[in-house]
C-alpha cells in the first residue's frame, strides 16, 4: 500500500525506490525538482492580484527548512530550525547566491519565527512585493524577489547533485532524507 503513495504528481514511493536501486541520478533529480516546484514554487506563480508577501515568505521559510533538511540528510528539523537557517544562508553565501546577503540569526528570529509564532514579522522586519531583494537599513524584503532567488538556490542544489557521484555526501544525505519521507507515508496502526 505504501508503494502506491504519491510523493509528487505521477511519482510514487515505488518509483523512487526503483530509481534509488538503479542509482538513476537524473530521474531522482527530476523528481526532487518536481516535488519542490509543486509544493513551493508553482503555487505562488498564479494570479498576482491574489498574492500576499506574508504568505509568500511563509512558504519560503518552509522551503528553506525542507531544502536544508535534504542537504543535511535530516529526517526532520525538530530542534534544528535555527541551525537549518544558519546552514542555508551560509551555503547561499558560499555559493555566491543573492540570498547570502541575509543575516541568518536576525532573519530566523524576525521573519521565520515571527511568521510562524506571531503571525507577523517581528524585530522591525517588513515584507513588500516590489523594490530590491533586500534593504538592510530598513529591514525590508521583497517577497517576490526572495521567492525567485530561492528557486535559484533550488537549482544550485540540483546542479550540485548532478555534478556529484552517487556515493558522495550530498547523495547520501538525499537518500537518508528520502527514507524519512517514505517512513512518514506509513499510517500509524493505532490511529
């Protein structure tokens, strides 16, 4: 029954397990891209008049934690959320991605935790949908630009997978994360 569970549109647990056995990097990369696009990218590409910067940044924060959990091979981010944001923004800076300009600690506390725990940004952070990606003096984020740059970070991660050997750490971490994703598909018999 778990084998027929969808991990993305038209892509099941059985499909993933087969590709992992075959060590089919290209198809796994396509699957990861599809999963992220369906969950975090495409839903924010619709009608601009119905978009809101707050919702965009909430989804971006979810994507950051998810992407970092794939990079690190974590089953989940419980007790690691701060570490996820530190690692993600450090990785962006090392890879010369635009999102590397953000202070991970301040962003984590004022944007991620503010949105998640208070339903709004805190510590003076503001979200807009126009202007530059980031105005550090006013602590203003352009949510649309941030979302676009986050898609670029996903592309960089996928490129790193493509450039790496199957036995590399990045692939070991992806496979470890996918074991947890698949385990989450199991239904608890006590429910």
